[in-house]
C-alpha cells in the first residue's frame, strides 16, 4: 500500500526546450490537502504540450513533466477530499473548477476566482511541486496536470470523476482538445440550428468545433485550411464546404467566405493560434450579429490589431474562450454521455496510439502535422 508514501515511477521529463523527452525514474510525493494522486491510464498529446516544450528558457520552464490530456484512476487522496476515493476513474482538466466561488457557481462563467487559471509550474494552492528526480532536484508541473508520468498529483479542482464504462483512449480526449472545440461551438458561441459556421484551421480543435457545430444543427460548416487534404477528414465531422487558404486567386479568404455566405458567416472560429488569422476570421463574420471565437494560442505577447471601424461600427463580437467555455465538472460528463449515446464522435480523432516508451514518436507525429490525436498508453 503506497498511501501516504512517495511513489517511485517512470516519467517522461522535458529537460530542455525542443529536445526529446527522457524517460526516467521520478519520485511523486503523496497528495497534500485537497489533492489527489492518480495513476495515469493513458494520455494524449495536445498542441499546447508542443508549444510549451518548444519555449526556450525563459519563459520556458525546465525540467518539467508535460502532458495535460489524460484519464487516470485515483491511487490515494489527501486531507479534505470527499469528492473521490481510491479506485475512482477521473479526467483531469487544466481549468480549475473549485465549485465554491461566484464564477464556479454561475452558469455564465468557467473562470474560477479561488484558483485563477495560470500556466503555473507548481501546484495551484501552495505553489510547491510534488516531483523530484533521482538527484533530489525539483521537476516542475505543467497546467496542474503533468500526465506524462505513471503517477501524478492533481488538485481536486482540476479533476472530474467519470463513469468508468467509457474506453480510456476515448475519454482522455475530453480532457482538453475535443472538449475545447465542441464547447466553443456549444457554450461559447451558442451555435443555433440552421447557422453558418466558418472554421479556420482543421486540426483536432477545428474538427472538434465542426463536430460541436454539427451537434448544434449548423447547416453550413465551412472549413479553411492551407492543406486541401483536410477536407476529407473534415467531412466526417460535418464540414460541408472547403476554402483552400492561399489558393483563392488573390482574394482574401474573408472575401471568399462573404461571397459564399451572402454577407459573412454567423460564427467564425480561429483554431490555429495566429493573430493575423483572428483578423481574417473577424472579417469573415457577418455584420450585425457575427461572432468570432478565438481558440488558437499564439506566442506569449502576440498582439491583435483590428480597425475601430470594424470593431465598433459593424456590431460584430470577438470572443475569447478557455476550455470552450465549459464548466469541467458539469459539462465533461455530459459530453461523455453523448459519446456513449453515439451522438458525439470521438473515435475518428484517434489517428495513432503508442506505448509510453515511444512517447517521442507522438511528439514527432504532432510536430509534423501527421496526426490528430495520438494516444499514449502508460
Ligand atoms: C491551453 C489554453 C490556453 C493557454 C495554454 C493552455 N490549454 C490547453 O491546451
Ligand atoms: Zn490542451
């Protein structure tokens, strides 16, 4: 019985920016108050893992255990934990949901005030770490999850208890990327049936937006991508039209979309992480009621420039969204049920699966744009 004791296990440690992860033995401390130690069942690679892995130090932080899209089983719990017990199956979510503050109690927000979201390298409440290496040196956390380890310690605000019936290599997708995309259409935008949607970037997030828009009854879903191959996979998630960015006979993409839709899309989603594309998406949405939702994550410090004419006088809305506007503890189980009821598609997102020892293959695949989701089995 490991309860209350440190656990020695394998973790894939990011030691330097952009360099292959090193699988090494680490020591995972027992959970403190309001913390839970979990055994990771499987994890998948999200683009944000690559973004932070590639950040030179500073602002990059090393050594660090990356990974935040996962599913696990509770190994032991710290003081003051009643929500889960040993053996429960849980999905970690990078966005805290304390359940007690004004925001967590409101249906209008998913931005917790008690534990404000930060890309902190430490545990959210006491700012220390639970990982050390063989030499006793600290290893930093990532997004409060650090799932590229056989065991990890997570704050209860970052865990959702789920129905264990769902296959783990599907459930883990609801931990970040797919939830973010589906949620952005469903919760942030509030896509209505009959709507026209334009999605900039058909990676996993963009395809998840398409899936969410399809479930909300959108009738026209326009995919925009530099790679025309993406239309094929897009069709499986309800993409009805395709715009090949960069091949529009010198017309800006926004003009093509305005012409296709007779005035602009009702909802536009930026899913790449380029501020220039946010401008293009914003220009593509309809005056009067068009909404543009930004999901992509650009480099830290990237600035957005929009003309005041466009912003103030056309009645359009520009919205940001974290975790697709979803409240983790309430909405993740709903999405999970919709998968079990065969409404929400998750299977098509999993293009690759590898063993933990081959985690660097997953990094290669996603870096080269060769996969949607690569599931890593621990
Ligand atoms: C992202 C959201 C924006 C900040 C960095 C992390 N989340 C997950 O991939
Ligand atoms: Zn993510």
